[in-house]
């Protein structure tokens, strides 16, 4: 289910294709979707004049098909917050880590989240058992071993099977509002360090990242010791980079970390040189003054301003009423930005807090 296969629908004739192209070309010039589709069409036409090999064209074709299908599967659920789950496909059901993943995803669903897993066995199966099929997505990968879909998600339309790792990884991050990692092997660490790299470089919008280990298991403790003793001590990372994630030893601690991230913080958007942080409630003058003192190093110029939506945000109607913290962000440290979000979330919570609407986190 969900694998890209040759379509059984009739292939459109050249005349039908020309009519669709003509309709696109006659579309409004001030509509961004139309403009982007025209650019994509032009890009395809340019391929005809490029000295590409057939394999290059196959990669481009398959990539477009995979992403188009995946976007269509996720579209009806865009307003549901989701957490991506990573971990070993080899973890057995009697392992405390398996049971922790089961409890964690069950708790997430109770708090209104859906989960995204790799759709295979081990931690992925545990996560989908805990969440239930109706609250789960599977983003599987074609491999010669280990990675067939688990029975929980195997026949569900929310299972998508990818040929390429890079398209699969894109969906894990684009559609999620947070990530949880359990002990695993090379694949888990590949996903782990790519996730942290995107967070550290600001290529993915801030989100909660939790590393879960069962009580008495020190898997992530030893990993964190490596980061501290080798990467931090060798000045390969900065101390604030360690603020991008948290190691947790229980489902309650991990869920609390995720929910705390969205306690007052809602989302953000760059508008030119300005960063607009959307908030679920206004900040008090005293808390705003604290931010101005403690986080002045984040400013390119000017100061922190609490205000309404910027004119450029008018295309997000559902977010227009949220207050903003707006400032000229120097983009020097995603770790410090995460610390600013933690500071925002430490403000006293008012009785009227705006609801959370999920949004894509990767541009």
C-alpha cells in the first residue's frame, strides 16, 4: 500500500496534455501556485536540451512521483500535530525500549498528536501499536531486508513506500512538529545527526527533539558523553547546541518536553531580515524586558518588539490574530534561538491561550 507503481489509468493523449498545459499558461500571473507550476514545467522542458543520462531522468521522475504522492497522503491531516519516531527495526517486543516506545506514542495520541514512523518492525511497530493505525503514518523504504511494513500499518492508505532515503527523510521532517529517537543502529544515527545538523544550521524550523531510553538503559547518556567529551571539548560544536535536544528516561518526561515547547510558542516565519515568532498569548512587559537583556546577542540591530502580524503574513489567515515577537535575528546560533523559545515558554501562562495549528517545518 502506498508504493509508487505504474498507474492503471489511461495515459492522456497529446491533445489532452496540450490542453492542460495551455490552461496552466493562461493562469493568473499573480497566483504563486501558478507561477511555481510554470517554472516546474519550464524546468522539465529544459531537460530535453540537457546532456543527461537516462538514469538521471529516472531519478528526477521517481522523486517527483514520490513527493507528489506523499504530499497528497498528508494533505488531509495538515492541521493535526505529528511527532516523528526513529529507532531500531531489530528491537524485540520484550525489550524495555520497545515497551517505552509503545507507552510514549499512546500518551502522544491522548494529547492530540499523530505519529510518523518508518513503518517497519521494532521501535516503528511499537510506536504504531501504541498510537493505533488511525493515528499513524508509515514512511517505509525499499530495502532487500528488514524494512517490510509491519502488520499495524501494512494495509493502511497512510503507508507510503519510498525508493530514495532523501525523499523519505524530507517527509519525516516536513510533516512533523517534533522528533523522538530511541536506541538504534546506523540508520537511527544517520537520521539523528541529519536532524541535529538541520536544527543547528537553521535549515529546519525549531521543534522539540527528545532522545528516549528506558530506565537503567544508558544508550543516549553514553552518546551525550561522546558529544560532550569529543565534539564540545574539541570545539566542533558550541555549548548552546546541546540545547537543541533533551535526553529522557520516561514517556512522561518526553511528552512534557514536547508540550512545554508549544506552551506559549506557536511557530515562526522569516520576513526579509525580520524574524516573527508567533505566540499563543502576549508576553508581559517584565518578561519582554528579560528577553531584551538575556538575548541581546541574537539581535542584528534594533530590539525585540511585541506586535501583531506583519503585512507579509496576510497569506496565513488562521494565524493573523496571534501576537508576535519580532526582531532582526542575526542567524548566528540556532541553539540560542532555542534557548529564547524556552525562555518564552517559561512566562506565566494566561487563562486564554490560542490553540495549536500544525504547520510544515521545512521550507
